């Protein structure tokens, strides 16, 4: 196993999981799509913008893992994209009023969804740091 490529592989998987976490309400919530769209529209940028950044980060990590781009560049870009995704997810999570969340659905897991999004994007940052560390960039 190539220990320098493992963080990029994990970063790819974590970034894809962050995108999937953002799509979970569409699949599992008993609310309509318009209610969930309202949920994602709060904040400076909506939650779906965070999903796009997570998908771009998945491509960046995968290109570093497969050697299609310079690993140091991929590590830095993955770290930067993870940081931006985390900050945007945090601003979105803080902007969504609790009463809106409680009004959309009565399912208990939905109350914690926005914090799961923040946590999954923070994991992207950790993968970027781990990748840079594995490449001995700091």
C-alpha cells in the first residue's frame, strides 16, 4: 500500500460522502421537495453549493491519487476546498432557523442533518491536512 496515496483515496471517499449527506433529505425526509429546497436556500450560499464544492474536491483528491495532477497541488487544493466547504456549510447551518427545520419534518434525525454536513466537510479538511502531511509538505 502506498501510504502517500492513501490520504487522497480517503479524501475522495469523504468528499463523496459529504455530497451524499447533503442529498439525504431528498431521499429520506417525508417532506416535499419544495420544503427541502427552502431548507437549502438559507444563508450566504445554499447547502447545494457546498455539495458542488464537495464534488469538485472529490475530483481533486482522485486526480492526486491517480497521479493525473501534481500530488502537492492536489493536497493543497483539497485542503483549500475542504476549508471553503466547511466555512460555507457552517454559515449555512447557522443561518437555518430551528423552527424551519422542525416545521419541515417531524423526523428526529433531520434536526441534526445540518451539523452532519458541517462535520462531513470538516473531515474533508482533515483529509487535506493528512495528505499534505503524508507528502511531507509541512
